[in-house]
């Protein structure tokens, strides 16, 4: 078993976390002070749809405000998550596993068994849909964990379905097209904990990667920045916007949109003064869903990607290192 970072303070960066010189974050080159698009979900529907189209084509990321999930619930989620990572080591050990097929698992880095260099994060990954199937396996401590996180999961799913409808419309498809194409969608969550890092310029909490799923809804730490998005060859820092949620297009929506919408490279960095937390919710096609570019979109442009099942894609994604070439490249027509 690899040791969880959250079990002790680190004075120096252990060797196994140090990236080769050519793979380090280079903070001096990161663009700060710019914003990825912010979409107010209380705006007129036509405006929302055109803003989503622009953001999904140009950035692959956007933030949503007035999304309907109460601020109070977002704060409770962050509070219970930090409480979880502060549990005694022996309590956390009960949930620890390096097996990526487990439906509930506490682990460290990304894929400990395959990596040559580790990432500065601990994470709790859980399946969340249907709740009644997976919730019994979730952590029973802290006491309110299941109650708060399950409430949040329901809200996030509702928001995700609403966004998928708007994304469908923004592509000129029927509102239900994407939902139907993806089948009975699974929902996963990763609660990420990034402790203070003695030498943040030498490592990542997650190196550059794309998300293999359809849509990701990220609750950022409201006080500590750490997310970078690649735009036109430059890394942009996405500063937290209290109460907002960060949405990113995953690989499956890039495929369904026939490459029109972008699943872009993003990464997470750490800092030496503050620990950071984030909660990512992933909407994933059902394993048996056959993913292919929407027919209507291939009438003008030939299909960029071949048909494949999500099960095939997900297995391929997990068999590689996180920062290898874009996994979709392996599924081109």
C-alpha cells in the first residue's frame, strides 16, 4: 500500500514526486487574471445556448452561476470533505485500495501501480448512481458524510442533465439527443485533497490530462487556486469564483460533436502555503453505450471518430499514463 499524503506533514518533497525538468509547471509562464467564460443560468435560454456553444468550441471549459445548487450545500460539501481527510490514518486505511475497478476507493496520486512519478494528491473516488446501490459502501465517517454528499450528488445530476440538454441544442440537435445517445449514465465523484507541498514548482497534483467521460462538474476550493486550462498553447489559471461551478467538456462530448466541441488539456498544481480541496463529479455514458459522432453533424463534415463502446474507451484510458497523447486520437476514423 502506498502511503497517503494526508497522514503526515512533509518538510521536503520525496524523490518519487519530482518531475523531470522538461515536465515541470513553469509558473512564470502561466497566464493569470483572465477568466474562462462565465454563464448565468438565469439568462434567457437563447443566450445560454449561444454562450455554451462559444465556450465549448473555444475553451472546452466554462463556469456556471445561478445554477440552482444552494451555496450552503456547496460549503457543507467542502467542510465534510476536509473532515474526511482529517480522519485518523487507521480509519482511512479501511478504504484504501490501488485497484481502479473498485466502486469506492481511497487512494493517492493517480494510478500508483503504473506511474514512474507520483502526483501530489490523495483522493476518494466513489460511484454515485444509482445512489441506493452504491451509498451503503461509502464511508460511514464523518457522521454526516453520506447525507451531505448524496444530497449534492442528486443536485449535480439534475444540473448535469440540464446542461447536456443545452449542449445538445447548441449543436443544433434535439434537446434529448445526447442524453439518449449516452444511455443510462453513470455518475462518479472524486474528492481530491492536495496538501501543502514543500516544493510545488517540481510536481503536480494532476499532470495535464483530458477527462474520459462526457461532462465534468467541478466544485473548486473557494479560496485556493490550482486549476490550469490549456488555451492556444498557453496555460491559463482558473481562479475560484465563489458559488460557481466549473464545467468541462469530456472526451465523449468531443466525439459526439464530431470534434466541434473540445475536451481540452487541464492540470492541477499545488502550493506551499495552503492545502487545497476540489470535488469533481463525472457524468459517464453507460458502459454499453455506442458512442459515435451525431449523424446530423456528419452530413457536412465526415466522421472524425469511429464508433466504439464507452467500456472499450474507458479500459483504454486506464491502461495508459494520464499524460500520454489524447486518448481520442486512438479512436479516429
